[in-house]
């Protein structure tokens, strides 16, 4: 079968698979799509761009006006198959707060099923969701306006990361800090990696908070050589004090007590230690900022670390 024949067969199968509600019968006196499909493509693109813009500006009326009465919105969660009314009920609290979501199309393709129905897919740049893709069906209504019949929002997963995504979306347990007294330090949990000013790779791997404790390992490597490692733990003592215990190279422990810190920040100090005297962790969007310092004039190690995934290698 040639490629052209194969594509034609795919389109035929797609058209047949559409439910009657997705391919409306022509209405008497209803306007038809322009003979120039490029005009229709521009009109669809303009409508979709305005739809995304309405969400970014929390304009609820404009946003939902672009959806057909029988529209269906499919979200990223398996339970999120919403009619227009159900989608409005979900979205209203977000719009009411003046904060909906921000999607911007970076690529879009439009294909026409008929003069009144078209399919589209688009790559999305998003804030908070990560790389995503939207696809759906639009129709020309009785007033000559393109309306969204269906929109399917999906998160794209690179093939080399699929195993990790499948595990996260499957039955893997979620270890949460929310029930522990040290839950405010849960921003540390996970694997982090960065590069120090000497060009070495720096890693820290933190557990979740449980039993009034977080555990971690730290490692610094240069090429295939480990130049430094340490064992770390943060624990809450009987007197309520929160203490960071560090054991460089697994040797004698040095304690640093947590002092007043801002939200999503943890500052630990030990003024009597030679160096360091102060260790600060601060969470920022997509990164963990670490600063290790002593008295004025002493060295300062500052590094920005980003989230990492640890690949599990098993024998085939």
C-alpha cells in the first residue's frame, strides 16, 4: 500500500469513527466554509489563539463562548472528561480568582474533514504544566463562527523518559511529607543535581519527611571520580529544635540548628564551627538554591540545583 493510499485510508477510518454529534448535518441556510481553506485555517487559528488568551486573562465569558454547546473537554487526568457545563463548574473557581492557566500554541496543524468540520493539533508552551499538546475538532456554527466541539489536552513524554512517566502514573507509591511535623521541609525531597564553580557535578538525594526526620546523601564527582560525599539528616529533637546533621565522608557528625527562615527556605547555623557556619536551602520555581558559607572573608559555595530523575538499570 502506498503512503498516499495509507493516509487516505486513515482519514476514511477517522471520519467513519466520528459520532453523529461530531459531524453535524448541514443546516438549511447555514453559511459554508470559504472555498479558500487558507482563510478557514486562519479563522480557526485566530479563534484558538483567542481562546488561550481568554484563559491567560481569566476572561471566563470569552473563554467558554468559544466552546460549542455540546463541547467535550478532555484533561490530563483519566477522570477529566467534561461536558461544557461540567468544565465550567471545574474552571469557575480558577477564573473567579483571576488566575486560570496560560497556554500558547507554538505549532499548529489544521485538517478539514468537510467544509464545516476540521481537526487540529497544536504544541503548547505552558506555565506549570510543562510541554503539552492539544488536539480536537471544530465546527462552523449557524452564524459562521468556528466553535470547539472537542479539545484533548495531553502531556507529551519523551520516549527516553517513558518508563519513569509510566511508573509515576501507575501504581508507584507516593511518599508524602504532608503528615509529618517537618512537612515544611518537604520542598527538599527528591533528587537534585547541579554544577559547582569548579565544574564538578553536585548531587543531593533527599527522602520525604517521616518520623520527624529527612535523610539524604550528597556527592560531588569530577568525571568518573568521586571527590566528596556526605551523609545528611534533618531531625526534630525532643525539645522541638530542628537540626541538620552532616557527616562529610561518613565521618564525625557536625550539627547545625535551624534558625528563623522564610517560606520554602531552611537556614541552619553553627557559629562555633570553623567552616561552614551557615547552610541555606531555598526553593525557587524549578530549582533548589544552596548556599554554604562561613564568616565574612571565608569561602562561599553557592550552587543552583535542578530536579533529576534517577534511572533504574536492570538486567534484560
